[in-house]
C-alpha cells in the first residue's frame, strides 16, 4: 500500500509524460498508475487532466497566550497549598483558596491575574500544571487478620446500602505503620470517614489491641461535628470483638461489617487510607512513645487541613451501556462545605465550624504538617525502649472512656 504522499509524487511525475504522450502511450501510463495507486480509472484520468490546486503549506496558527506567567505562578501556589490535587477538584474551590491565602498574607494578586485565575477550566488547569506534577508513591502491606468470634452477631453491609446515608454513618479502618514486617508491636492509625460528608478523623494507636481501637473510636467520636449514628468496619479482630460491640450497644450506634475480601464495600475509607495517611506518613515502621506523640501532633494539623481545605467529588450516578460504564460526579466540595450544606447538622455546630474556618490558614497548616513530618521521619525504623512502652500502656489503661462527657457535650 502506497502512502498518500507517495501517490501524489507518482501523479506529479506521470502527469508530465501523460500530457505529452500519444493515445497508446497514455493508455500504458494510465494502466501503470491504476495498478500502483489502486485508483479507479476514471478518477485517475481526472487527476491527470485536472490536477488539484496546490494548497499552501499548513502553518499552525499560534494564538496569543491567554494565561501568562503570573497566572501559572499563582495557580501553582494554590495547587501546592491544596496538596497537589487534580484540576477537577481544585477549580471549584479556587475562590475559597485565593480568599484564604490573600486574607492571611500568603498571596497578592492584581485584578487581571485574579480574574484569569478564577476563570480557569479543570482541563486548562491540568494542562498548566502538567510540568510540576509528581509521580505516584508505592503501596504497602496489608495487616488485616480476620476475627471470627462475633461474625454472626454483627450484620454485613455492602457498598450499595450507603447511598442514602445521613451524616454520622462512618467507615473505619486501621492503617499499619509496620514497614516491611508485621513482627512485634508498632503504631497504627485509626481512620474514620463519614460517608455523607466525607468528614475524616484519624488518631494514632500504640498497638492494634481491642482496647486501644475502641478508645480511639470514642475519641474520634468526640471530634465529629454531629452525633455518630453508624459504624462500619472490616472483619479484623481489632473491630470484631465484644469490647467494641458492647460500646456500640451502649451508645446506640449501629455496628455493621463489610463482606470478607470485598474492599469495595469500604471504598470511602480505603481511598482515604491513601490520600489522608499514606501520602503524609509513608510506609516506614514506627514504634514507641516518641513516634506516637509525633504522629499525634501531625494529625492535629492534618485533620484540619483535610476537612476544611481538601475537596472531594461524590459519585452521583452510574449507568452501564453494554461494556461501557459512565460515572457522574457532583462538583468538588470540602467536607466542611458539605457539612454546611447538610440539613441534618445543627445550626450551632455549623456556627462553630464557620468560626474555626475563619481562623485557619491552609499554607500555615501545611507548614505545620511539614515540620511534624520532619520530626516523625527521623524516628522511622527505630526500636522503642521497652520500659517507656510499658509505662505508657499502663497509663493508657487507666484513662476512663469519655462516653458520659460526649453525651453531655452533644
């Protein structure tokens, strides 16, 4: 098969001979051209007799750059303050970020740059940010061990049963910080994600015992801006036990579990395990009291940053046509914005969150997170002294559960 360019070159060479040849020679030239190009005989005669007009060489028209260097610089600054999220999540919250950064003196924009920055589309933002994007980090090791003692007593919940959930129904999971080994005791993180608002709470655990897990769930419950109504976990023994089951019954919390080996049943918390924990803490091994307090300090700033300044996109519908699955998402909003939009959250809780939001600077929070990360990473892969750990566990066991204070606060 000849290329189009080769056919055009053959036509140009044959046309000169064809126009000067006699009838018999024209027939031979025409036969040769049809055999080589595959053209119909009449079409070949038309091309030889009436050559197409030569088009001028195509020159790509260069439009003047609309988004100049100041806009790109400002976009990169906001993008870094938003923890390098994609354009679809970044663009809907650009006005909030610009307002917060300008209010706290982190950014100064002239009127033209501000107008151009706020009219960016998600695709254009991604194109302008393509140069500075980072590569994805590796994944770690799963440490979930099945707990079979109470499986029949705790009902199973599937992914589809949470579509109409109200604020207060959460998924929980433990993220292990054991590095490449699961031997001995190491720190864990309790991750709690609200299904409706995507509000996220996380606390470090000195180990993955049943008592430590239940105590951390109770502490996260105090931080939620609305009552905890439902708790869904995987089938690990740190959750499927009498201690947590009794706690949920006393607090009138619906306690369910996902299906074994079906991680999509806990899609929300599994996603946050990466975006809220692994991206900031990593995959190193952490042991001991010093690492525990460093991780606790990191989470104090991280929870504010994730809930007030990190937008999420919620799946609205899924439609399958043959083998093609079309998903539609709502506009990206932060968990704080979703709480304010919810009619199920009290006005007093919304007022407290608004006052807290007005005092927060996303860039300052990022600086605090980075400072805590530097302290934490210096403690990676260091064994913990046994004496300090024993004393800490003894003090932890003497701490009372805060259920009474929680109910009084609510």
